[in-house]
């Protein structure tokens, strides 16, 4: 049974930091690139960051470059998203996703709220 479970969301003040984690089971983690997406109320889901299966390459949305860092541990089957200098516009439900050719899995999401 495939499972992706996000954790680490919560309420943080503008300028603060949060670290999201996603633990997976039920598939060969090291075969999949991993991504974080987010969806704000009334908006479409958007890609935030991606890391390759080997962790050799990463990519980020322009809106989070320099503030967010994606990382993974293939031994622990986890992918993290370190979020610094958070802004109110970062408020959203954040989802982790595993992807390879013809296959994609999603977690259930974790809420991040940036507000004073």
C-alpha cells in the first residue's frame, strides 16, 4: 500500500521558518523524483520544488528560490522542505508527490499558515 505522509505544517509569523517532512512507504523511493506542491484557497495547485531520485539536481519555483530548500534521504525514505523567510503568500496546503514515468503518488497535505 502506497503511503506518503506529510508533517511539520502549522502557524508561523512572517519571516519565520518551518520544515516540512514527508515519509513514504509502499514503493521504491529511490526510483522516484520527489516534489512539493502547494495549493492556496481559490488557486490551482502549483509546483514548489523538485529533487531528482539521486538528489543530484533540484529545481524551485521562482517565488521560493533562495528561501526554500528541498532535500531527501533515500535510506530513511523521506523528503524535506526547509522553508525560511516565510511570507503570507506562502500560506497553502503543501503536498509531497512522488513521480516517475507513468506513475505519480500524492500525500494528503499539511497546512502552512503564515500570519501575524
